[in-house]
C-alpha cells in the first residue's frame, strides 16, 4: 500500500540542522577510534536505539530530523555528532560527494505492507518512502518486469533523511573496525547519500524471497531481475550506482534514479 504525503516540516528541520561548521572541535579519528571514542559512540547508540525503534514501529524512521536525533543526547555527545557531520567526504576516499538535499516541495509516497520471506516466514519490510516521481517510474519498471519475467523487486530501502543517515553511519562504524574511512566505503555520510537526495534517489532492491545480496553479493547477481535491470533499467531512469571495480564497495542491489532517460508510458 502506498500513500502520498508532503514532508515540508521534516525537510525544513533537517536542512536547518545539516549545516555544521568545519571549524567544530577536533574531528573524530578517521582511521580508527580511540578507546574513549569507542565508549562515547556506544553511549550515543544506546540512547538513540529506543528512539529509532519507536520511529520504526510508527513507520517514520526514514523521516527523522536532526532536532529529534540530538534531543536525548548530552552536550559532549552532540559535539561528537557535529564532528562526524563536519567531515569532508573528499578526504575519506571512495565516491562520496555532497548531494542536493530534499526541498519543501518534494512529495513522498509511503510504502507499507511489502512482504518478504525471511527464514521461511513472511515478514513485513520496514515502512519505506520514495519521491512521487521516483515511485511512478519504479512502478512502471515493475509492470514491465512482471510482463517479461513474472517477477518484481521490492523496495528494501528508499528515502532516508540526513539525520537518519547519520544514525545509520554511527550504527555501522563498529561493524567496520571503528574506522570512519572504511565505514564510508559502505555507508555514506549524511548529505552524501543518494538515499537522501530525491534528485538522484537510490533504491536498495530485494526479492520477495528475501534475496538482497547482503549475505552473498553473487546471490543477487545471479537472479533474473538483476540481469533485467542491467538491460532495461535506464529506460525508466535507473542506474547502477556502485559497479564492480569502483572506488566504493560494489552494490548490485543499489540503483539510483535520474529520470533524464526515462521514457513516457
């Protein structure tokens, strides 16, 4: 089920809080966190987890604002977040770059009740959002795919606000040996993610059988839907963002929308 809505308040608040001076206190260690930074990071994640879980249950986690993200934190924890946000992507390697932020004029479609099989059990994907134009082309593309293959792909991850992107970046740092540089190869900084930029909106695809490449990249490459995307995705404005051999980690499930080559129905 999909529902349209305007995110004027959320977008305005996120944009207002996104500007962080590069002159903020000394940046966090890029190569590997110190013991003190590891402790600080986990204290932040511990405070933010209940907030994010609550927002997930309400289906609004992707719309999280910086004001909401900072609210439960202590001053030194907020400074740490400011340090992460002040990092320059060009200094971290990879393909990260600053991208256009959403505007108050963007309208988003809410996607509920997408079901996938996980360990043999039908499970609902967390509520997702797509800009209305992206949703239109996604639906057109899925109609064409179903006509040819009898299959379609679901949206495992669509729009994410810059604040939610910051939370995800923090969440994944421990999984990459507490290295900001290595984390940046897999998760973009806020303001640098295609997931948070409607003009080049990203979609992470998953099959109804739960194949998303997370456990084994080759598993996603082997499905018919992936080959179909490679051959026909451009007709609907979708492009593979991170091909094999690029400066960022290869992600065959991650496709961005430009709309420039999209054809009329």
